[in-house]
C-alpha cells in the first residue's frame, strides 16, 4: 500500500459547501483538530470557507458519523480519515 494514501485526509463538500468543489485532499502527517483542519482548508480555499464552516448550521462528518458540535474540540482527524462538511438538516 502506498504510504502517501495514509497521510491524506479526503474532505467532501455537500450543500452550500459545493462552491468549494466536490472534494479536496489534504496531506497531514499527524492527527489534527477540526479547528486545525479548517485552518488548513482556509489556506487553500479562502477565508470564505472558514466563515461558512463556522456557521452554526454547518455539520461536520467524520468517517460517516455526524460529530456533535458540543464535542468538536475532543475530536481528532487522523491521516486516512474522511471528513465531510454539510448543511444541518432539521426534521421532526
């Protein structure tokens, strides 16, 4: 297996995040927080990405699981993970 694959994080975009493309690959060599991931994405996608990502109705998904925003500071993204940014959809 290519060791470069393990150092990548695949980031997918849904809803209003699609303005940044369908997906993006980032190379990381250690675990990062969501805040650090957003900073890395801001460098390549621009400050508007950070503004959109920090909105209250933005949803963070790590390896197909929605991350509770109240616990976001406790979550680490590791090389090989898959992250998605989407719009929170409410329902009853």
